[in-house]
């Protein structure tokens, strides 16, 4: 059963936090939203799975006094049965972890020694990510009488206040080592090694993006880890400073909080991840409130007359995708994005794009792709796109990526004249940006998937009116063409 309440912590652009309480069950039906944004729920539309993995700390989070309860283990089993991955991210050394937690094999990957070691339970493969501890440093720590003292593949672990001796030796020996605290325990590691770097290496090996991962922890060494995932959660017993870092705080402590989170993931999936790091800001409205797009939202229509700045705005958004770490794909029928930075262009004027190359690149979360269709005849491009689109939708359903899909000249690739089953359109097209001069010439089936319209130019109000007529929506009242360098931004669900 999912607990009825949860404490949340949220941050705005100012960095200030505000906390409020809201029922998990209520949020499953109507999530809270930030000003200028609209988040649809699972009750309003069905979605491919977006949350693909749970990354959890061990001590003080999944484990209570070093032990994982049977109930918590069964919750892990339920989550894994949905097809999601489980990742352990812990400061413990691997032999110790195996001894205290015999059920470790349920995890797909283990990040041990606070980010210094990867372990794959299914293959028993270990991969050390950082150098071994300096022998002289370890010897001097022992000579100083530091006890207990544990030496791993890369980490040296002690208890407070032995960090004072460690710091003196680091200075004296001129070592590039870092001291990391964990509720009384102290870990000494090579500089720059932490749970975030270890998790990043694990996700790369697993072919996952951090945006599709939820992380949960409780202590000082979990700050970087919770910041690097798509959504960070602190259990109720977590340090107050970590609660301020987290996007959400559970009502339950330790394993009860993790089980609470697992229930919410299974119930809400993408609707759970309503956080700043999941949104891309387009601009601000007249009152200074940010207007944002979310990969959990439906399609976006970017439309306006020719030469008005659609490509400029699309490129600006793509730059923000890159900055935020989102993977994107651009379907480019006329070669307008062949100079786009941070992307690999497949195809050119002389060579048709290769589907295999496209999907081989997209298999790596860090790769972005532009599919240049200039090498195809004009009348061949819609058919090529009609074949590519369902395959892209299948990849997104399995991997949650690419997080954003940009379709240029949408009236050409998705013409109204070809409405019907020939497109094999998925039930929805989340985070798909349709760019067009003629929204009324785009497939009505595709237009029905549009949640947000961004219209540019002196005829922006007419652009939205033509969209509404083609898609069968009521035209919103009070529209006026925006001033120069502004965009008419309409979310048809919220009415804003």
C-alpha cells in the first residue's frame, strides 16, 4: 500500500527552498505544477516507461542498522519485475557489502567504495575506477594508531575524529586526496571520486541516461549523487542539508521511505519527476514567471511565417537540451541543421541517411543525432520518415530516449494528406517539437498530440487559430500577436 502523505522540498531559480505536504495518492491523479507549466498525469494519458532505474544508498537508506528487511527486498523485486533496473550506490567496500547483504544479486549494478568501484552481480565482474590508496599514506595512518582503519581497492575508511590525522598527512605528503563524510564515518579517496562519478560510469556501461534515474539517500556523501540523477529523493531520516538538496523527502525513514518511493514510481512513473532539472526554460512571461517545456509533456508545435525565426528558436532550445544533458534527435528534411554543434549528422546531399547508423548512435545516451534527408528525393522523405518514426518510438519506449525529438518541416514529413494508419503513430509523442510554416497542413492525428503551441511573428494569433481548426480545438480567447522578439506561448491543457 502506498503511504498517504509525503514531504516535498522544491527549489526555484533563486535557490531558496519551500516545503509542502501532499498526498501521494492525490498526486498520482493531479500532480502539483510550477507556474507556467502543465504536467499531465497517468490517469489522463498512458505513457511509455520513463523512470528506468532506481539508484539507492545502502546504510541508513535501504538498510536499517545494516540489514535489509524481507519487506524491503520484496519491494525491490516488485520494482524489478516492471523491467526497471536497480543500482546500489554505497560507500561500503564490496566484500563487506556481500557479507551483510546476501541478496545483492537482485541489483543490476553496484557502485561501491563511494564511487571508486563498479561491480556487476550477474557476471561477478569488478571494475576499479580510481587508483589504489598511496602505500605511504596507509602506513603512516597505521603508525599513527588510527583504528579502526579499513583499506579497499581505492578507499581508506576511518571514523571521526581520525580525519584530522588524515588531513595532516595529506598536507605533509602532498597528496591529491579528498575527505568525504558519511554520518560519523570518514572516507579518503582520490580527488574528484564520489558517488556521482561512480554512478555516471555505471550508467554509461548500462546504456542509461541519468535523466531516467531516480536516486535516494540519507547522508553527506549523497549530495553529488542526488544532484546528478533525474530526480533526487531523501528519506525522512536524512540529514537536513540533504533534504534541501533533494527534490522530494519521503514520509518514511530508511527502508520504509524507499518502499514508499518504489510505490510512487510504479504508480506515477514520469509524473513523479516534476522538478527543475527535468524542464527546459523557453523564456519568461509578462510577470517574469518561467515558461518551460518538459520531456514528460506531449508534443510541441513551433510555428510561424517563413523567415520569422523558427530555426533560431529551435536551435536555442537544442542548446539548452545539451546544457541540461538531454539526448536529442533532429529529423531534418532540408539540411538546415547540418552545422548543428554537439550532434552527429547522418546523411548529406550525396548520401541518404542510414537507419542503422541513427540507432547505433542513439544507443549511447551521450550521442545526439541529426538525420539529414537531403540525399533522398523530396517525394521519398515522407515515406522514409513514416518508416523511421515507429522505430524511434519503440526505442523511446524501451530506453526513455532520445528525450527530445525535433521534426523540421513537419507539414512535409507528416502531411495531412496521409492521415491514417500508414504512419503507425504511437498513442502519444512526448517531447516532440514539430516545426512548420503551415500547421493546418500537418496530419490531424499528429496535431491531436500537441499540448503546447509556440507561435512567432505578426500572425502568431492566426497560426494558433489555424492549428485549433485543424486539430478540432476551441480557439483561445484574448490572443494578440506578440511584440518583436517575443513568442505567443499557449498550453492548451492549462489554458495559459
